[in-house]
C-alpha cells in the first residue's frame, strides 16, 4: 500500500473511534431531528389548511403542542399519577396471589398424577408452605416495588436527564425553524456528482419518518383507547393508568406491548384470576388489530419493517446507546432501511455497468 493509502486508512479508523466516543451526543441529535421532523410535518399540515407564512404556521404548531401538553398535565396526569401509585402499591399483593394460584395448580396436578398420599406431593407442599411462612414472604415483591419507586424518583430528579432533554428540544427547535438550511449543509458535504441524488434520498428519509410518526401516534391512541374500553368492561381498576401505559409502551414494538400487560394483570389477580386470562387475550387481540389493520392502513405500505429486523435493531441499539437507543430504535431502523435501499441496493448493487 502507498503512503497516501495508509494515511486514508488511519483517518478512517480515527473517524470511527471519534464517532464512537460521541455516540451519546449523536443519538441525542438524532432524537432532536425526529422531534423536528414531527414539528415540520405538523407545520406542513397547518400550512396546507391555512395559507400563511411558514414561521406563523410553525408558531401555531408549537402553541398547539403546548396547549395539548398543558391540558394533559392538568387533566390526565394527576389522575394517572394517583392510579400509578395505587398500581405500584398493589404489586406485592398481586405477586402473592399469583404464587397462591401456582401453588394450588401444581398441587392439583400432583394429586391427579401421583395421588394424594405420595411423598412427592408432601415435599412439594412443604416447600411452598416454607416459602409462604417466611417472615419476609413478600420480600421479593416488595423489592420489585421499591425498585420501581426508586427508578421513578431517579427518572424525575436526575439532572443529567433534564439537561439532555433541554438539549434535544433546543436542537429540534433550531432545525424546525430553518430545515432547508440544515439540509443544504448536508448536501454540500456530499460529492458534487451525488448531490442531486442525496436530495432525493433525504426527502425519502423525511417522508418515511413522517409516515412512521403519523402511524405511531394513531396506533398508540387506538391501543390506549381500546385498552381502556376493554379494562372498563372487564371491571378492572385503574383504567386510566393502564390504558395510558399501554398507549405509551406501544411506541416500543415487541417489548412494549408485552410489558404493558404486566400492570393490568397485577391488578386483576387480586380481584379475580379469570380476568387476567381475559386481559391477556384482549391485549393480544388489540395488538393484532393494530399490527395488521391499523398500522398498514396508516402507513399506506410506505414503511415496511420486518419483525425480525425490528427486534434485532432494538437489541443492537440498546446495547450501543442504552435505554434511549431502545426508545428510538424504530425511527433509526426506518432511516437505515431507506439509506440501505437507496444507496447500497439501488445505487451500488443494482447499478448497470
């Protein structure tokens, strides 16, 4: 290899390590870009309805978002906070009820298979009785409850999280005010022969992100609404808290809907065990409707993500970027999919020689 090649290779390795060291900052900037895209999309919708200058439409969009957040904080958040505290307080009793159901079920199965007088059944029953007779029999459940409470306190009081949030919001506002200027900077950083194609790819990425955000908002609202109706009809307590949890966690595919079932099941176990089974069936039905009817209709088949690809992306981005990587793994996957399709497949692999 020539000396210039070695210099280029060293520069490439150095750039890689520099980007890796700044990965937390890069992921925060990307989160700001996602919020900016949401604001730009909302601004465009308002501009189509009302022929006003873009800056005024952006101001209307910001005021609308602030108004919705203020109404949510004043009306929904206090009730949600109260129900969430009750939900966390009931987790130890739910764990105890679940343990009693497991104990009873295994006892019945053992009686059917081995008879009532077998030594094996006595040993199993003795083990369960010793566990329940422990002075701190609910210690594990209490430990889970304490951990959740501490996590909530840390999430609300962590100064670094507040600083990161302010940074993300600042970046999103700056980009939303002058999106064309930032897009022009990216275009100028690309080679001159590829700039026209880069504009097309950036527009494709923006459209894909807009479709994804629209789909997420509509599908999450649908899931929260349907989950609330289901829990209300089943007579499960803490409907608002569980419905909002289901809607918010729906943003995280695969993992989020699974976690959202834990809370209503915990409440239902204390009331009536059969309601837990009904909740599982209902949530599975809701997720299937959302996955196969609502989301495809909203996305209009423009953003197709395979479940295996989504799960793999969640795992990789969580390992690299931490919890925030899990939250924005799907929009990252959307952008990477567009870049892979347009640059690697279309421009390189499928290019005619």
